[in-house]
C-alpha cells in the first residue's frame, strides 16, 4: 500500500504543476487536473497489482512508473480539452450577452 500512496501523491503534485503551467487555468479549478491524475494513477496501479506485475522480478518498476506517467498524461489531456472548450463556451456566452 505504500507504493499506492507514493504514486497518488506524486501524481497529485504533478497535477497541480500541470494546472499552474496552463495559461487558461482560471477557467477550471485547481483540483481538477490533480484529481484526474490521482484517479487514473490509482486505477492503473490497482489493475497492475491485480494482474500480478508488482511482484515479478524485473517488472517491479511497472506499478511505480506507469501509473504516474499515465496520470500526468490524463491530467494534461483534461486540461487541454477543458481549457479549449471552456474558453470557447465562455466566448460564445459573452457574445450572446453583448448582442442583446
């Protein structure tokens, strides 16, 4: 369980870094990328441990590194998607309000 704790803490920290580096981070909350990263990392870790990859010689790194990498990738994907759609949606609403 210690490895799950470390994986989740590392991905939460990376999620906050992703949020801080996004120029549209005012469009969504700070916990969103961190939560997405932690959820994906925990799910991947559970799947890898259930598949038995945590105790195979030569593959013990897999449940440590892969969940962190996939969690960071999911946080980046969520930020890119939500940043673009929220900015576009906000611009459409502002245009509709100004046309009234």
